[in-house]
C-alpha cells in the first residue's frame, strides 16, 4: 500500500473512532443514568473517562496530522471550502468536547462519593449531566458534518 493510502486509511479509521466512541460513550452514560444507581454510574462513567482518554483524545491529535499529510499527498489545498468548513466544524466539536470531558470526570467523582457513602446522587450531579447531554448533540452533529464533507467534498466557496 502506498503512503497516501495508509494515510487515508488511518484518517478514515480516526473519523470512525471519533463518531463511534462519541456515540458509544453517550449511549452507555445515558443507560447508566437511567438506573440512578450511584455505584453503576460511577463504574460506567469511570470507563467512559478512560475511553475518552484512550480513544477520543488520541484520535483528536491524530486527525489533524493525518488530514494535513493526506491533503498534501493528494494535492488538496487547505483553503478548499470543504476542508475549511471541516476545520471549522472540528473546532466546534472541540469547543463542546472539552467541557464534556471535564464534566465526565466530575460526574464520575460525584457518583463515586455517593456510592461510597451509600447516598443518592446530589442534585448538582443531575445539573452537570444535563449540560453534558446538551453538549453532546452539537459535537455529534459537527463530527457527522465533517464525515459528510470528507466523503462528498462539495464545491464550497467562501
């Protein structure tokens, strides 16, 4: 396989990891929250924090690098409209993802404390969860938009 083909494979795998990990994390957090069981929520949110660190954070670093190298190897200008819009959506995704990561850590920690004390989750946990949930939609839509742009490469002019 040629270098450009390897880059394309790594870049597409990274995009699917971002979308898949995001969807998986959201699913498992929502299902855990439905139980209102602090022990279960603590366990699931602990796994979510690890998954976000291992998969999402790694891919967030790899994607711009492989994207840049891929564009260079294919001869695409970084000023092409679909690439510019993809980069804007990437920044939007990060704008929503970074708070989500911090909130996930707080949700995990609060659930661990409640579980250790045999208490219910505090009201602040539910407040943070609603923020976490709301931030997921624009991030997920932005990643979906990036995938569409990568596949369709529409002629967009700024």
